[in-house]
C-alpha cells in the first residue's frame, strides 16, 4: 500500500525520478519508519516499472471516466527529457464526472493515473 501511495505522490508532485529516489528523500521517509527503505523505490528503473504497471491497471478506468464525463475535458501538458535521455509527456485532465464530481487525472506518456 505504501509503495503505491509513494508512486502516486511522485506523479502528483511532478517529481523527477532523480528527486524521488534521492538518498535525502529516502532518509526523510526513514525518519518516519525504519522499514521505509524496503518500501520506497531507490532507483529510476524501479519507479518506472511501477508507474508502467499502474498504467496497465488504471488505463481502462481512466478511459471510462473520460468517456462518461459530464463536462468538456480540459487538458494541460508538459514535455521533458529524463536523466536517461528519454522523451516524456505529462498530461493533466480536469473534468466533471458522471456523478457531478470535480475530477483531476494525472498521467505521463508511460502512465495515466486517476487521483
């Protein structure tokens, strides 16, 4: 559970993989819980894998939410190059869902995660 929440936090805060896996980031979490080192992704590759896995899981739900949105979907984007020289695309969608709830969905070219 913590690992999924950690991946969501990284995406929502628009953290780079370097920031999210930095020794100081890990140390802050370790202050809260000594088991954190085993729960937090300490490499860029680990974090990329979990985000891609979350995409596979969340993509159908995200598509369903957008398909039945009551409002227009407003998108904003951000493009960047990772430390590993990968081109990435970030997307944020704002819309009103079928239950009239204000929604924000975050995603990247590798992941689309509803939060």
